[in-house]
C-alpha cells in the first residue's frame, strides 16, 4: 500500500474499512464499537490480492466478521474487552492521576469507565476534536504545564544568581572572581531571571512539553525548609 492508500479517510470513503457498531443481544447491549474499524472484503480483494492469488479464500466473510461464526461467543468477547477497559481506567481514578492526564486521554478514560464523557460517546465531534494539536495547545492542562515550567526555570536562575552573589562576597576569592568575570556572569543571570519571570516567557515555551504542576508544588515545599 502506498502512503496515499493508507490514509484512513480514503480507506473509509472507498469502502475498505467498516465501523464496528453496538447492538443488542439477548437483552443486553454489546459495545462492539470499542473494536473500532475493520477491513472489508473490498479491502481484501484490492490490497491482499496483490500478493495472494485468491485472497477471499483465506479472508472469508466469517473471518472478517467473527460475529457470524458464533454471536454468543462474539458478544462475550466484546464484554470481556469492555470490562478490561473499565478496570484499567479505574486505576487512574483511584490514585487521582486522572487529574494530570492530557485532555483527550482524560476523556477517553471516562469513556472506558463510564461509557461516556460529558454525555458524549467516542464518535461525538467534541470528543474527537480533543485529539488535535490545536486543542491540546489551547487547553488549560497545557497552560498549567507551561506555567509550571516557568516556575521551575525561575527557581533555577534565582539559584544561579544566589550562588554567584555568595561567591562575590568571599573576599579571599576576589581575584578569582575577576579572572572568571563573575560580575558579568551575574548580570547576565539576573537579566535571564527577569526574562523568565516575564509573562511573555510562556510564549517562548509554547511547543515544549512543559512540566508537571506537582513538581513545582514539591519544589516550593522543599524551598520552605
């Protein structure tokens, strides 16, 4: 398959992929949509036919659509997947790490546990939009990470400044301070400290990973001792 042929939207439009959908079976809802998309007979003929003489003999309808083999077994299998997803998501809620998750992951964990996020399913445009780069960069989650990084950088440059100031105060090292141009270095460090404290510094950080806010909380705690 060429790169152009691997584009999901094209595969869907041309009938090479089909969406697994939820259905009711023996009085209960089977959330087959959790399986996502699957290849179709058209996909098999178009692409597998490039390397196999009779691809449909290997990938027949029962292989492509396992629910046609035994619907009871298929439904149980889907239930096991949904249960495993829910149990995995529960850990993030139990230890509170859900609050630190990037917005799309946080929403996904809600869907894994509850089946919905803010009343929306996984197909809702509001949920899908969370996975764009633009949405992530505009999120409060990302802003908090940049502010945390700014705080960490500020602590770092302030520590550099304090060290150089103490060095300059040592009279017996005055000649060494002159040789190493410590005063000039201190001036540059102080200037950088001002830059880091400026709100505009967040713009310089945009596009980076930032830092986790709990790191700053711990840093501030340690600085008080």
